[in-house]
């Protein structure tokens, strides 16, 4: 089934005032790149962009995101947030929590895992990636694009460029799933939780992230500023930074990097 604006809207509880614009493209370079251009063009905010296919989908550090047509969700949301020093840090983790809790409404009976700072896994196989990009233009508001690439109905025959272990919602459920329904679940979850995030910050959501933290008390390899360290994951702090214990017993905290 193709993405359909009418089918998405009939499953939404969010009002047109909360999400005034939802756009769907057959093919686009990148849903997030499009919304970044919307900031420059001063188009209305909030707004959602979805696409059947992307020709230049990307994740963190410019890594390519495989985007076969009409199988997955390539979803981006443009939202305004009060700008704080740790705005993007906590927001990336919050997005992971929001996506997982929206997907739990599908009742797949699986355990979702979140890997700091921006990946969603099931059974140690990647299900989704998250990318948060912000522009401030000198104001107190950060115009922020939240990109989510979610494997929905992709199968092994369409995944040949993917080098890491991955899974999809269809593989987990044993049948194809309705992308329009999932898109509606995501939009509603973002609206509800972003309004709470605005008032309470990431600290309010930390315990929810902890439930899904796949590196908590597990051996990890951390790469930060071209330096690689081994340690034991000790969770995240109230600002969304990763903490881990080194072999020497020291607790270290990093704001950016990868695990």
C-alpha cells in the first residue's frame, strides 16, 4: 500500500493546528534535507515530510541510508524548540524513546533496544536510525529537523547494500505492515511528547530511556574524538550524555561519539 495523506490523517488524533502540514513525495533527495530547505524558505512549522523513496538518504556523520522504494518509512519532522546548550543531545535520545513507544502500539511482542545516541535495535539487529539537525539563525528558537529511517517491509532481497545486521517490522511480525498507520502513530507520539519535553526537559524522560538502554552494564567500545576506549556502559545522565566505566575503574562522560 502506498503512502496516503488521507489514510494517515484518518488515524491521527493530533489536530491540524498541531501539525498544519504533512507532505508526501514519491521520490526526494532526502526528507530531512527538504525540511532544512523549508526553514530557509520560511514555510510553516511544525510540518512533516515522508517519501516513498530517497535518492540521497543519510544518517549520522553523512553515512548513506539505504532507501528502497515503497517499503520503509522515510520520515522527517520540523519543529521549533527553545534553544539550550544540551538541546540536541537529549532530543536525539528522546526521539528514540518516542519511536519505540509508538511502535509498541503494534503489539509485536518484541523487546526494543536503544543504542546511544541514535539507533533502535531488536535482538541486536538494527531496526531504525535517527538524525537530529538544528538551525538557530540567531534567535532563541532552534528550528530542528528530526529524521527517522524505519525498516518496515524491507526484505533480504532489497537490502543488498546494507552491511550491518538489520531487521524490519515485517520480519518481526511475519507479515507486511501498514506504513500509513505507523506514520500516524509517530506523528501523534511526537506531538504529545515534544510538548512535554518543552516544559520538562530530557531529565523527565531519562527513566524511560533506561528501560531500553542496550548498553547499560554491558561491555562497550566507545569512539570519541578519534579515540577508542573499552569499558562498561553505565547509562546516560540527565543531559543525555553517555557514561561508562573504564578498565581502570574511572567513570567517564561523553557528549558525542559512537558505541
